[in-house]
């Protein structure tokens, strides 16, 4: 039911941001990418703008251990 609501919202002209990965990784690798984002884009005939956010594993919000990666707010 939530997917139908999102499809209708996009069809009405609202902007939607979807992170297709299911959860935060604890290893630093990519997690499984779920097909819900593709389904919503397909059913609503939306324009898809792919965005890559790089370096989030180094922020204080990362679930990686401090010995795995150096923490900093912004990349160099």
C-alpha cells in the first residue's frame, strides 16, 4: 500500500528521494539493492536522476569501527 501511495505522489508531480539499499553496511561494502525504487520509477513514468554520495563511511554517522576508517566531516 505504501508503494502505491508513493507512485501516486510522483505522478502528482512531487519529488521523491529513494535510497535503494535496505540498511547501513557494517563492512563498508555495498548491500543488496532492492527493486522498489525501480518499480516506483517505472509505474509513475518518473524522470530518474541517479546520484552517488561518496565518502559517507568516514562520517561520524558510519557504523564502521574507528579502526576501520578515519572519521572526518568532509572529504579532501
